[in-house]
C-alpha cells in the first residue's frame, strides 16, 4: 500500500492481499529523539491479534489468536489499520493447516518490516483457562499530583538520595493520542530499573504529561526510555507498555538496556 490507510475510508480486501500492509520507517521519530547517538536500546514489539480467521482445506472457518513479535531494530513498524486489513484478507482463504497459514503471515510481516518476525498461533482452547497476569511491583497511581504539563517534559523527572535495586513501578493512567486520527491510546506502563531511586511523584507527573501528546505507541515507549535514561541515569532499565485493544489488536512495547525475548513479555492485563 502506498498511502497510509489510517484516518481514511478503506475497502476491506475480499481475498489475500499482502500489499495492503503499510510500513512506517522507525528512523523518522528516532532521529528526532536522537536515540541512536545517546543511548543503547534493545526491545521488541509484541502484537496480539484476537480476530484471526481463515478457512481449512474443506472451506470450514477457523479462528485463533495470533501473536507477532517484531524486533525493535527492524527497519519499519507496521501501521495497525493496515495489519487489520491484511488479517481480514485471510478470512476467505483456504490453508492446508494452521502451520501453513502461520508461515504465510510470518513471511509477509518479515518482508514489510525488513526484519525477522516471530509468529505464533494459539487455538481458543489453549487460551481459555489463562488468567489475567498478576502485577509485579508497586502502583504509583495513588500519589496526589497536579497535571502541570500538557506535553512530555523530561524536566519533570528527578531522583532522590537513595538507591533502588530492581525496583518495579507501574501506572494505569497513561494516555497518548494517535498522530493521524487524534483518537486516545490508553496503556498500562511498567518501569523496572536499578540505580538512584526515581521520585515516584515526578515519574507520575511525567507519565501523565503525555495526555495530549500525539505519537505512535512505539515512539512513546522510546521517548520514555530515553528520558529516564538521560535524566535519572539508571544502570539498568526496562520500560514495558501494554496498550489497550483496538480493532481486535493490542500492541505491547518493550524497551530495555538488555535484550528482550518473546518469553519475557508481560501477561495480558485486565484492560486488554
């Protein structure tokens, strides 16, 4: 697809159509953040697709849940509406078995992102008894703070005179906005770090300052990672953002000072 389908009326494909996938280069936002020159960053983007369906060789509909893992070093991210359109294009296609269909998705996503993408498919029976994941760490949402910034401001962050070893803090109050449609994007965020203790009130003020910020999920996570690294100077840091489901897809973004693997992502949260 040559034009971003987000925010415009787009016909849903009636047959398999991989060229509907729309790539967005990562370098554009990273060049503005100047990340590559200032910090070393690892991570992955974990997508969960809840409206995955196709036909078996007899023409009988199949349904499943798909998980897609993109390395943060891939050249492109995939625009979310285009991914939904792509997955819909599989609805009337016949595949010999689930593995054949999985392989097609993996190949197409790897091609558009210019990186190896891991795809797993789960039957509903596999996930039926899964419970909502338990939360690690301490919630900072009870802290009484005033909203003093309408855009992300790293100057809000500060540390206190104490050390923290593998401390985990989380908040469910994060909101940003889609840069194309302006619709709100809600997320739960987890900060795990070692170093000088981060002032919890300053962290909460900083996180809610994104409330009127317009940016993609991945860009928000990378800005937060960069700002904490530069302002608070932790020796270790991992930022995990679990965004709420939209259009049958949720996106979970992880950025870290150490490599992130597919088996270390957070469990599905209550709002997902």
